[in-house]
C-alpha cells in the first residue's frame, strides 16, 4: 500500500506514453481494472500478485469468452480475481456503475485502471466518453482513490487529447 507521502501525489493520471508509463504508476492495495483490449485473465495475472483485492471489468468481445466471468452479488465480500463482464462496448454507464459499486463497497485505497480510452472513444461519442471519464474521476477523487487512464495520443487530434488531459492531475 502506498504511504501518506505518495497520497499527496496525483489522484488521476492520463498515460499517453505507452504501457511503460502506465506500469510506472504505483497502485493502491485494491485495484479495479477496466479492460476493452486485453483479456481478463491476462489482466488478472499482471495485477493479482501485487494487490489485496483485484476485480476486472471486461468489456466487449473478449469479455464473452472470459472463463472466470461472474456477476458479484456482494462487492464487499467479493474475492480477489473476480471478473465482471459488460458485453456491449457502448455500455459505459454499466461500466461506470460497476466501478462505483466496488469503490463504494471496498475499504482501503483503490486504484482504477482504464487500459484503453481509445476503445471507449471508438464505441461512443467523444462527449459520452468525456462524461464517463469525468464521472470515474469524480468518484475516485471523492474517495481519495486513484485513477490511471491510458490513451494513445498519436491516434487522436491534439484537441481531443487536450480535452481529456484537462480532467487529470498528471499527464505522462
């Protein structure tokens, strides 16, 4: 778990510099992953050893084949390694609701990691994606949690990247 000194750092980080920059961001004792691109099992394998509790919200096509898929009845009692699935990539409201449920139920600091904002932008309008990110960031900041969101800045015009960057404490 991060110390108090680290808590004074960024509560929200937009990673535009690739996986290495995202991996360099420390995480809290609990981790919620939102993945559109990676399969849930790979994501769990990466994070399960370093965190007390880990849940993955697997969205879109890869979520349908997830062997560990489940719908948790009680987030507070959920064991680490739970995979929540959202079949439709455009269902950002459902994704946000799952993130909110876990943030509300878990005690201790939590890091929410969104592995690819580009996938969200491909599935919904820029305005809807902006609202989703804004809601997740507002929720993490209210609970003194951390959000780490990745976006390939080369794939979008500078004004789109700048629009999202304004929401974050830190851009790397």
